[in-house]
C-alpha cells in the first residue's frame, strides 16, 4: 500500500530519513519543473532543487500542513530560483531566509538543526562527505564565512571550485536521502557539547597568556598556520601572533563551534582594547584541519559581515 504524504511527513518529523527520502523522490519532478520554468535547463536549476532538498532536511519539522508538503517544497525551490535571478553576479543559489545568517534573537543554524528530528542523520551524512566537500558545507551552512568568495579565500581555491564542491555535497546529501535507511545514527549531542567545552577551555587558556601550552597539547610539531592573502608559518608563528594580540589588549570570546570528522571550526568575537576600539576586526574564524585528533593546519580568517 502506498503511504500518503501526511504519514510520510509525520514519520520524517520523528526522525525517519527514509520517509523524507520517499517524499523528496515523489515531489522531485514538480520541484525541478518549477526550477526550470524560472531558470531554464542548466546547473542553476539543479542547484535550486538540491538546495531545497537540503533545506527540507532541516525544516521538515516546521511543516504544519502535511497534506501541502508538495507546494511547500516547490515554494522553497521558487524562492531559491528568484534569489538567483536577483543576484547581480554569479553567486551560489541562495537559501531561503531560514538558511540566512540569523538576526538578533533568532535561533542560530546549529540551534535550529539541534531541534530538528533529522539532526543525527544530517550530521552522519555530512560526516560521510569527502573532507573538501565537508569543509565547504560546514562553512556555507554553519559559519559566518558563508559567501562563495569567503569560502574560496578560506579554502585557497577558486570560487568555481567552491561551487562545484558544494554542488557535489548537496547531490550526495540529496542522493543519500533518496536511499536512506531507517536505521538510527549516533546521537551527536554529547560530542558537540564536548567540542564546545574543549574550545571554551582552550580559548580561556590562551587568554591567560598560555597559548603556547594549547599549541603544545593540541598541535602536531609540523602544523602550519595560514592567513589567507597573508603570511603562513608553524607553531612559533601562531604563538607570536596570539602573544602580540594579547599584549595589544585584544581578547577573544568563543561564540560557535562546528565539527565533523577531521574538520573543526571555531568562531570567536574579537574584543579590541577600550583605547583602540578599531584595533582588530570584530570576529575570527579558526578553521582547524585535524589528524588523529591534533591540529595539522589552522587557517585564521576574518569574515566580512553580511550586508543587511
């Protein structure tokens, strides 16, 4: 017996990735028709559909009228397509407002994901991506460095490569949903809490002037620090940079931690000294690539705030 949309939505909202996969397969043709009608045949239309599938992963819990899930999915595609048409230059297909950087008092992407029924499946699927695809996915959907240009700067690759990697990641996530099994996946909550506490402790240690201890405990001896568009160096280079900031009166406060496999991202607020309020940018992104749990490369980037 064919299961109806109402029952599939109910199952998806309880964490059944397979049910959501069936829903997306059932409505994929209609979603693609909307994209093609607005964007024509080509990669932009395919991106709009794939983005809608990734959005559905994280927003299915918001569906209030399960019988209208088809129009809901097509609306997400339509919003993506319209944002693409309004873009003044080549940019990634824009996500609906839910995927945009949060406004004040709005839930962060991490908080919204944590409240979603498919959280564990999503993080399992992201963990199955290749490291390059996983990195651009985490930056795009879970950090302030979310524009193609900023992701390209962090990764040290052309914008076209970022677009290709994100497209590949979305296809993998959408394809995984189409064939998703109903088996459970590990609860990521405990691991996320541990990463957060670890980051808080390390930043606190650094702010006390003991960044060299953090480096010694968590970095490989041959680890590299990279500043996009600037210098690079080893552990001594990183220690000198932090020491210089501390001596200038700069402080950092951990705001966000995102981790999957050997990719660990910290987002910090930079607090300039009172007598020099413009001393440093307002935020920093620490992109840490790990090997056996220790840092093999840190890319330090200052994201540009999104324009309102």
